[in-house]
C-alpha cells in the first residue's frame, strides 16, 4: 500500500500486557498506544509552484501521533 501526497502509513506499537507494577491488564483496560513505526511515506504535498515538498519522516522512523488522527484498518497480514 502506498500513501498519497503528505500521508504516512504507521504500524501501531503493541500495547503492554502488564503495568510497571506487574499488574496484568485485560483487553478492555489496555490503552491504545500512540506511538508507532512509519512503514511507508507519500511523495509529499505540492507547494504554490507545483513542486513536491518532501516529508520530514522516512520509513523506519518511530513517531508519536494523536490518538484520534487518521483511520484504522487491518492489513492483509492481520496487523493494525
């Protein structure tokens, strides 16, 4: 899958099963992680002159993103 323009595709980090105090978390109490690894990057947006402005992230970068940003889907291999 290839993102368009200034979009990026992020593989979400796995949520932890335990807290720092070794308490086991159930599925309903796990927080959705807001950190992930960029798997692919679009070519960038166009400026006023029609030139591409490349993005500052590249595939393999670890990023922090907003919980409510973008959309979620499952890939062909079952990953989020």
